[in-house]
């Protein structure tokens, strides 16, 4: 749910806009996801682990 809120806020900004965005969140999941875990999510193709199913396909991918 936290990621959905972040995505909705970012989607409200025009896609063609080249303005800098400062995302503020009190959700540790969103903060750590975008600052610490994102590289592993991408490397694992949005899976929790290399053998796990694609659990993260939509939310995190939309934030990149």
C-alpha cells in the first residue's frame, strides 16, 4: 500500500515534465526500497530471490 501511494503521487506529475521531484515518506519500506533494495530487485528481475516468482512486478518497477 505504501508503494501504491508513492506511485500515485508520482503518476500525477506530467510524464513529459523534466522537473526534479522530492519524494517524502514515513514508510521505511518505501525509503529502504528506493535507497537500499532497488538494485537487488532489478538484479533479481523484481523477484524476492532468483528462484522466487515475480512478486514485485508492478509497484517497484513503476518507481524506477
